[in-house]
C-alpha cells in the first residue's frame, strides 16, 4: 500500500523548511509580539534596544529611541531600577481642493532596567543624539572597592 502523503526528495524538503515556513518560524521567535501585531499593527509591543555596560567608574546605559525628542523621553530612578519611558504623538493633516487627509499616530513604551544601588543617581547625566539615549551614572565609592574574601 502506498502512503497518502507524496514523498519528496531531500532537496525539496530542505528548501521548503528553509524558505517556505518562514512565517511559522517567525511566529515562534516572539509569539506575543506577533499575536499583538495582528491586533494593534506591527511593532505594538516593541521595546527599545538597551545596552548596559560598566567600568570601574560608571555604569552606562544606551537605548535606541529613534524619532523622539528629549521632551518625549522620561527617566526616573527608584530602588536600584532605572525606569525609561517614552511617548510620541503625531498628527498629519493635508487639505486640498478635492480631498482631505488626516492621520494620527500614537505610541508609547516603558522599560525597567535593573542597575543596583551602587550608583550615584544624583550625579547621573543623560544625552540624546541621533536616536540614541545615553545615561551615565557614576559609581559610589563603596561600589568601587574590591573586597577579597578568603576561602578556607
């Protein structure tokens, strides 16, 4: 008896898996993002990419928030966590003799970045340039010290 499913050679199967099932593969990369984008449009649950680095003197946070201005971005510090939020509203209107066009857009995000209590938030600085927010937080004196613990 023959199988009900037609047999394909290995090359055809590999090509189908590699190129034909992209949608299915992307769905499992970030299922919540894909499900929300169905209802709210693409990018509905996107958070800015954040890079946190540390050296012996400071902690630096870089966040990609393109298309925003300084007034659209909010930064707060509470209990060892840097709270980054942004909100952007846009409105475009075009009136011509035979048509009227109006488009409104709104988007916001909030992201909490755990830093710890070893930074001096009162002396932190933030700069926004070319879509990248850079926050520099100097470390406190106690966090700069290295304490060696002997193991018996």
